[in-house]
C-alpha cells in the first residue's frame, strides 16, 4: 500500500512537472535545450560527488597505513583490494549486473542501439560499486564510470519527462560529454572524445548540446574544486631542442607496442577469467583485487611509491615534474600495467583512462632519460615534456581517439608548448596500433560480450535476396483503438515497454503509440482521448518486399522500425526493426562460416580488417528466435530530422512502399561515409524494457 501511494505521488509530480514544461516551452526542441542546460550543471554536481566519494573512501580504506607504520601495511595493502573486489563482485552479480566494466562500451552500445542501456539503476550501481572498488585500491580510473553515470542520469531525466525517443537518444552524448569534462577538467577534450568515441561522426544535431553540457559541467567542477588543472606540470615543459623530435617519434613507436601489449593482455586475461567456470562470478573481482594488492605492495616495498593502486595521480604528478628515477619509472610502468589488467579483466568496475595515462607518463619519462643521456639536454624540462607526451601517445594507442589524446594533455596540465611533439608521437602511436590491431579496445570488449557495432561499410551481401518476411517479428502486444489515453498509459506501465501498435475493432492497423506520447497527452489534459485518435501512422513494409529496400527506406526516413502490413490491406502481420535485420543477417553469416567462433571474432591477433567490416557476429543464444513483445524506442524515433520526420520523433510522413530504391538510398545503406546504423544486439525481446526505471 505504501509503495502504491508512493507511485501515485510520483506520477502526480511527474504530470505536474510535465504540464509546467509544456506550458513554458511548447516545442520539444526548446525543452531539450532547457534540459541540456540543467543536465550540464547536474552532471557536474554528480561527477564532483562521485570523485569526492572515491577520494574519501580511498583515504579511509586503502591509504590508512603506510610503510612508516611498520610491517602492518603489507597485509593491509594486499587484503583490502581483495575484500573490496569481492564485495563489488557480489553487488555486480546480484544487484547491479550492468554496472561492471569501464562504462564507455555500455554508453556506445546505448547510443548505437537502445537507450535502455543507460538506466538510472545502472548509474546508481556504477556510483556505488566504483566508489567501493576504487576506494579499496583497484587499479582503475574514475573517468569511464563518470561517463556512464552522467549518461544514465541524462537519459533518465529525459525519460521521466517523456521526451521522444530521438531526443532521448541525443541526451546520451550530452551526459557523456558532461562526465568527461568534469572528470578531466577538460571541456574541449570532452567534446572531441564524445564525437570521436560515442557518436562516431560530426553530427550537428548533437554537437551543440555536447558543447553546452561540457562547458557547464566544467564550470560546476571549477566552482567547487577550483580552477587548477587535474595534473600539475612545470611551466617550462615544451619542445626545447629539434634533436629531440627523433626521440619523440621513437616514443610514439614504443607507445604503440606498449598499447598493443596492454590491450592484448587485458582481453586475453578477461577471456581466461570468463572460462574459469570453477571460480564463482562474484569471487573473480576479489582475486583480481588480491593480485592488484600484491603488485601495489611490491611497488611500495621496492621503490616506496604507491601509484600502482588507485588512480595514481600523486605519483603521476611526481613523474611529470621529473621526480622519479629511471628504475622507478620502469618498475611502476610494468606494475601498473599488470595491476590494471588484473583489476579490469577479473570483472571489476572502473575505467582505463587514468591507468593508460599513468603507464604513458612512466614510459615517456624513460624515453626522456634517454634523451638527456644521449644529447646532454637539461633534465628537468625534458623529463617533464617526455612524460606529458607519453601520456598522450599511449592514450592514442589504446583508446584510438587521436584528437582527444592531444587536447586532453593540454587541458589536464594547462601546458600548450608541446603541440608538435604530441602530434608526432600520438599520430605515430595511433597509426601503428591501428595497423597492427584494427579493432580498438572498446570494440573488442563489446565483441567479447557478443555485441559488434558497425563501422564503415555494412554487410549488404547477406541482405541481398532476403525478403522482409524472413526477418520481421510476428508476436506483438497491441492496444485497441477504443482504449482511452489514461487506460493506455496504465497498460503501458503494466507491460513496461516503450511503444505499442494500435488496432481498430476490425483488427486493422491504425498506428503506433509510444509511452512518452501518452504521458505528454495526459499532461496536456488529453486523458479521455482515444488511442486510435492519437496513434501515429508510420510508413510500412510488406512481407514480400526486398529486405534491402526496407532497410534503405528506414535509413532515408531516419527511423529504425517499420510496421509490416499484408499487401493491399491494413492487416498488421509484424514489425521490422533493425535488431530483426541483424538476426536475419547473423543466421546467414553463421551458415556461411560455421567455423568462425566468438573467440576468433574477438581476437585482435588474427582479425582481418575487411572481414571485420563485413561480418556481424553475436552469440547463438542472442540470435535465437524470440518473440518481440514491444518495439524498442531507438527502433522508433528518427535519428535525424529530414524528409518525413515528425517533430515529436514519434512518426514519419507517408511514402510509397513499392518505390524503387535509388542511388541515394544505396549510398546511405552501404557507403563508407554514411553507414547504416545496424547495431549488433540481441533481439528486442532479449533487451530490457526501455522506457521505465
């Protein structure tokens, strides 16, 4: 009874807020702009709270004892990360199963496929689990989790305000940019990272929101924590001698191979943990934590430096100021790499940004010592300069975001005198790493999870010759046209899905009706209207139509779903979504290459770049035939405004179903410049209900 009253109260508050926002800004584009301003500041506050929680937990739990306290620090440093990892494993297994990993792959998948991957529950879980694990010494970063937390917060607020699916999707990069800006104190790098890594293209529909959110999040972070950079480097850092350019290029080469080694080791160890059936899932992060603690104790015992555990920013700052000897740099570089692999691959929650920068700084410091020894240059400025460039070079080789790798060093350190060395080393590292390992680390991690996001040319070959009937889903939950909007909203809450087909009394298709539209109608006082009056009629396909033509039409119209009607009638026989197209494609690919296993697909050692651009592989469980009970929001809303787009993002204008596919359609479908967004994913029924927390 108490929960029911609470739910009724929350619904009343939601309706009131929606009425106010609708009166203040009748256009949804205006509401999105206003929400972007609010989210920029809100994400900044949440990010600051997250970082302070980690810092406090680290000081209380892990850094309680030091070598100055006697031998007691040794078991403490080893055991605490193990305990923290075990507790995190229990939470990840039983309470927050979607909160593991760094957060970037989850956000990439949510943007490409389905906004239900950025739920408020997952954001809260990420906050709690990462605070626990990073606070107990895991060798992971806070930056990736901040991105997932802020993206989840942004889409949850938008979902609560019943934004259309298209605008809900645009809030994902808004939250991601705000998270990166607050995490690194780097708003410009936040914009470039979001465009390079999350969006994947320079999309004007999201760029303005990304810029605004990043700027506001940085302002909030500055206001609370101060305007100082995250890392402090000497003012004299820069390129002082032309002869050093050769060693900067050499640093780029070494950084590339270190990046490849780190990526390969992390992926291989992650797969080994997953195949270790005798070890319970909840215990694996604890094992990784014990390994991290042992490596941290080794670093403290041998060289007296504690940067192996946690983010390592204090040790990193000393390296940037030339305060670490060559043997210390070498040892910390190796230990940090191994500790990060242990913490992440065992199933923990945390990012790889900070460890990557740490490894790069240690590597750069080593090459800087070589520069001083070879050319007799002054030690302090050269060591600092090489450490800074090493940060960017390893970041470029691992994350594969070359523009961000340059800008993030500038903004994090406040030094802009290393433009040329950074560009040389970063581009060298990026080019070599991409050449030898075409799949970047985040895509490889998704591939291990049987999710393969498209890049470049899509696999049109398997689609040729297929008809819509071979891919469409036939089992749906529908709404009668005579149902009132209020009752329709209650039905939507009961089933927990985003969108429903509406049928009249004859069983004929009337249109599609989304839960978000129902909430807007209720806020506008339209509770008594009938579902048949407000349902939006979308373009349709017919069962015997070429699948390739239907996919091209979806791309041209900016939608991800088409109703399938019996030819010449209004009888609904199914729904064709991009996930259904993927299923049909997967079945053909598996028939054509049954010897290709999931392990082969995720191995960076033997992956053919041409094969990677053409084949899509998911697990057989995911690709099995399941009933789709409701369309997902990202299959409905238009990806961008254009011909036939509806201003609310719920429907599109009519188009002749039997029209021939033209050159523009084919370019949109198979062109390398504008690939079709066919995301690798389970069928819709395997996905979580999308528009409800």
